[in-house]
């Protein structure tokens, strides 16, 4: 898949960043005349964690995260920056995010400024198959719902291994094909889904393949949790037109939701993902691997 096609699977609106700014910012692109941030990262959590189970999944994966002030963390496939903000705010560490969809990156930068986290988070438009960072640069690499977009799994995970320091941790939350369905025809998905509109855009593999790749690269598996049942239940209760809000969060314009960032057909994509889970074609995995010393 070309980078243009891969990026084209996401982003529901042209001039996305300017539109989000018009909804949220009191002045152009979030600049203000005060030092007090306009929002908190939590205010955006109803829409900025663009993966199954939203902020809850990010928070759960953070339970395995050993980060501290001074840690350098890379979020591969950072989207509009929800997990990056959650981590930077909670652990007061340095977060770098990279995503191939430039409008996502610009929107992430806007949201970072609006909640006062732009000094802790650096966002870079780029390709996960050619990460623009030096070898052994990060203490932690993080990724949520990214690998399904990438056909070249070996290069994807090799690049993560390259930029991670020896002994560093790789944490991910991803969707895979069900290992118990050996027939490729039976594994065919009901489309569209959030990450693919056509079969040639879908690059899911079985989790066993990823475990073998990571093992071959010198990663040691620490955690491999199957969250398929929890994810199916979440989608069973999920309403694509409404997202629950914490009482402490600011009320935001109703236009700020997954449809804006994924596309006008987001409701159908979510329904199909729910059905694919019900048909047991998918597994959802939370995992932690350590790079060998």
C-alpha cells in the first residue's frame, strides 16, 4: 500500500485542523493571551483516543508502563494524540508521536497547545516503516491500532526495535485475525471497518505471526492479554452518535466525535467491526515486550 493510500483511510474532513480550531480555540490555532491552558487533556478524551474502548484501553495499557520524568516515549501511529496527552500528563515524561496522516499530526499539535502539553509532546508527520529517529533513542515505544494498516510487518517491528534502547519496553494494543480460523476465506472481514474500506487496505495477520517476528528480532514477551471479549462487550454498548462524558470534563461541540476524524461512514464501520468480533474473526490483544539488553 502506498503511503498516500494508507493515509487516505483516515481523516473525515479536509482542513481538519482549522475546523477543529474553529470549534475549540478562542483565537486562531489555539493561541491565547494567557498562560492558563484552555482545556485539560481529559476534556478531549471523549473523542481523541481513536481505537477500540477509547481512553479505557489507553489507561489499562498504562498500568504496564514504567515511565518517569525524563523518560522518552515514542507513540507510533499517534493519530490526533489522545494517548500521547494522557501519558505526558500522567507520567510527566517526554512523548514523541508519529503518524502518516498529516492532518492528524497538525490537529494533535493544536490539541496539545490547547491543554498546555505542547512542551512535553513533539508530533512528527512520518512513515512508521522509516522512523526519522536515531538508533536506540527511546526508553519506551507505544502503539495502539496501527499495525493493521501496514503490510510490511517485519519492517514495521524492525524499525521499532531499532529506535528502542536495549532493555526498553514495547507496549501495544492491536487487532489481529483469529488464530483459530485457518482458512483465509473464512477470515474475510465484513467491510468497511475503521481501518479499511476495501480488502486490499486490510493488513491484519494472526497474532502468532507477530509473536514470531518480535521473538526473531530479540524481543522477550512479558504480557499477552486477550481483550476480545471486553472489546465485543464495549461495542455492544457503544453508541457511535454519543460518547459518555466525565462530570469534570468541559462540554464540547457535538461535532467533535469519531465521525469527524474517521469519516462520514464511521457508524457503519463501527457496526461492521462489532459484527466481525461477534463472528469471532478477530482477536484484540494488549501486549508488552522487552528488547533484549
